[in-house]
C-alpha cells in the first residue's frame, strides 16, 4: 500500500547514537498540532553498526506511518570531541538517507535559528525550548525527553519558514 | 528472490561523497579472486542528501548482486578539515546501514593496518597499494581508480585476518 506524502506534516529529527529524538507536527492554517513525538533508543549493549540500523529502521517506520512531506535536521557543528562528531555525522547520514530513500526532501537549521524561531532567543536554554514547544503545540505536559522537544522545535522552525518567505530555509 | 549471503565473498568500501570505491573478492583456499571493483560517483550537481542516496542505493545494489558475507570499511580519523570529516562520517554511516539492513556484519581496519596487510608497509603509497593489489589478485591491469584499489585492499586485509586468528579484527 502506498500513500502520497502529506505536505502539511513535518518531521523533525535530533539524531544521536544513544538517543534520537523525533517530533511530528501538522501545519494547520495558523497553528501547529503535535501528531507524535518521542525517541528512538538503541539498546545500550548494541554495537555502533547495530545502533545505526535501529535508528534507520526507526526513522523509516515513522515515515511509513505518518507520511510526512519534509524531514528537518539540525545543522551539525563540531564542538570539542571530534570522534563524537563523526558518530553523530553517521547517525545524521542514516537519518537523511532514510528520508531520501522515500523521496522526502531534507532541510536543516542551525540550533540558533531553531531557538530563535521558537523562543525568540537564539541562546535559549533547553527548558525554555520545552516550555515554548508545549505552548505552541498546546500540549498538556512538557514534551520530554529534551531530544523530542528539540525535534519538535525543528519542525516548528520549518513550519514558520513556510509562512515567511523572507527567511531562507536550506534544503540539503 | 532471496539468497543466503556467500561467506567467501568480501566487499570493501572506501566511502566518500564525491567518489565511493568498492571492491569485491572471493576467498579461495590460498588465494583471492577479484569479482568486481569500481566506484560510485554521484552526479556532480547533486546536493549532499541526494549524494547519500546514490551511495546508499549503489551499495545496496552491489550487496544484492553479489551477496557478500561481510563488508569492510576503513577506520575514520580526522585530519585537518572537520567539516569534511563530518561529510565522510555521513557517507560511512550510510554504507554501514546498507550492510546491516541486509544482515551483513561490518568490520573496520585502519589505513595503516590495510597497507601493512597488503604491502607489508603501513606507510605504503597509494600506487604501491595498487601494484600489490594487482599482484595478489592476478589482475591484468592496475586496479583504478585508487578508491577502488583501496577498497580491494580492505577486502584483502580482512581475508588475511580470516586465516590468521592471532590478529584481532574489529567488528563495529
């Protein structure tokens, strides 16, 4: 069975080899509604290659279930640990190819852009992001874990760009 | 149609967003035979996410065609350019997940180990590696490009480990 992807559904993914957060929203006329959010956690004893498979299959399952029209990831910067950056890059590559293998375009935003978009402050804390994501999506509780909240923030960031053509979004 | 993977076939992959080299060998009693080698080159105008898809689908097609029992990649180190390392990490993640999605285990060796294994010198040049790969596989011409030769060297490196249990190989 095959459906057309739903252009009004956006999935944000915050990839990581330990926790990969995800968040799906539906864009309605002037508001956003949360469809699903949570995280993919490969079992702790798994070796790295099996972790990537769990992430790939987990993301594919979400895409099959919800048929989003676009996938959004965070721009990757390197901070201190380069080996961690490589591992994160691999998880990110796996996420991107999951989307592209289903014909879904991939966009990226910097963490600063996502925070600015949701909180109005590019240096907002993770708990400030959680609070604003809860408000914008009218959730009854704070979205947890933070990885899921960050993924929802990415989806919201992209949704806001759809309504504001003055701000460039970046397809990768 | 589904076949059991052939444990005597090893595929080496040298991933990259511009050129991904591949090399497949069959391990016979005391020798190795080249089955196929070459490279996957995503069209130059493609954006990064489409490049990953070309690599993923290219590797999947090779796995489906030849049904290798194991996939071998090079250990990734970071040299100068960290952004390049992240891109390479993503191509590497895509390669690893292609193998794991088909139940194929993934091993890695450092460039030094692969060169030591094939040439007997961990600091051998790429052209020395090409020459020895040609000899070991009894090829009528030098294997080109170097990315394909490097991929064949990785496969040979793993094959030699299979016959020498004193040297640990590293499943990732």
